[in-house]
């Protein structure tokens, strides 16, 4: 069934581009999407990438705030024609900046009560609450779940929607997630390979299985899984841990994939003997190999690994591995082997 969100669907990479354009245009924007797809991470990454232009990212979560947290009335005295008069003023939250340029990010905006939504109107559109105004150069943006996602989202008034500028529906994609994961450099190659082999688990299959107590398989839960895999999972707990992070359906798939990863590939053999190390025939093993090599490539071993990558049956596998390596360590671009690789494959490369 068609959804009203279909026409504004974007992956995190395009969402980032739209937000940066909105910043240039000095307008607001709103990200819709399921839980765990990375909406908040997008904003933090933009703030980090644009530092020091922006001093910080200030996050407001209206589900944890009340109106009085932003404007608290108090009685003051004003002298008029020689007489003192009691007047009301508003004290504005200390969390709102008085100087500098900042990203003001209202997260989970549609968990706000109607009264709280009304308080956010002028902050979102005009950058002010009562007599208080944001410093010049501050940018406002927001994010929230859709009502259909079952995340306590409340109907949002059309007046507030209209103040949020550009609307987009953020949906995870394999390409944008792989780029994020390999750029981070600390996402386990087993998890990267799993996403390559099972992209449907990432692209739109983020809902939890029936009766499953977890939030299901999402970009956020996959990051948690990566941390546990990197820390080390003994055989007697890995099923429970995996099921307890990404849900039992995706968990069973990952456990099966992990067995392949552990038992059918020997990365050190590939690095030591690139001319004779076996070439995988199964696609899942191939993804495991190229993802693992992408996490291992450095200036000292790139010449040996390149020998092996050139033996693979399709050019795209070599591209995957080298792209992962460049995302993780841009300085690798200075090696002669990598420069030659770029010269020979620039038309296929995205970096």
C-alpha cells in the first residue's frame, strides 16, 4: 500500500545532503522515520563535520521536558512615572544559547504534548521564545517517528508541520550504512559482511519479530551487536546475545553467517600467501573475505592484498574492499599501489 511518506523517502546520505542545503538556505527541516535508523546520528555527524562553524549541537527532547522547562513565569517590578508596578516576565532555559552558532535539534518532536508543541512553534520558525531570541546563525531542525511506528508519537498539528520546512522520510540503505560503518573504522567486519549479504534486514526490515522483546534489526542495534562481537562472544552466550540485540529472526541469520565467517575464511593466510590462498565460491563467504580485507588493508600489506583481490572473479569485490579501506584510512590514498588502483578503476570508484 502506498504511503504518504513514499514521495519523500531518502537514505541517510541524501538526508545529510538535504540538511546541509537547508543550512545554506537558512531554513528548517524535519526527519521522519522508524526507530534506530540513525536520524539523531545524522545531526551529530553534521555538527561534527561543520565544526568550528557550529560551536555545538544542542538537543531538545520534548518527551522529557515540560513548558516550564523553557519559559518559567516570574513577577518583576517596573518603575513607571515614579511608581513601581508588578509585571510578569519569563525566565528562559539555561540550555538555550546566548551566544555563538549552534544546531538546535528537537528530537522526537511529536512526542511533545499539544501545549509543548505550541511552545516550539516560534522556536522552530523564528528562533525565539517570548522575548528571548537565538543568536544569529543558529539553525533549527527536528526529527520524529511516524504514528504507524508504534513509538508513542502523537499527531502533529498542521501549524507545526508547516513550520518545519523540508520534510523527509529517512530509510536505511546498504550503501549509506556501509559507508558509515567503514568510515567509523570500529564496526566489526563480520557485521559489515552480514549487511552486505543480507541488505533486506537493513532496508525496511527494522520492525521487531512478532512477540520479540527487542527493537529488531536496525542500524542502531547493529552497532550494539558490533561492540559485543568486537569484545568477544563465547559459544555459550553468542546466540542469546545476538537474539537479544537484533531479534530472533535476524539473530538466527547472523549466527549462521558468523559460523561461515569463522570456519571458512583465513585472512592471515590470504595476506601471507595471496597468490595461492583459496578464492571463495559462495557469495556469503566472498562478502566475508572482502569486508575483512577492507578492515585490514594498510600501507604495509596493500601490495600483497592487491595481488589476491585481482584474482577475484568480479571487479566489484575488489572495489568494495578498497573503498572500505579508503573510508577507514584516507591516508592510504598516498600509497603507490592505491594510486595505481585508482588510475585503473577511477570510473568505478565513489571516493
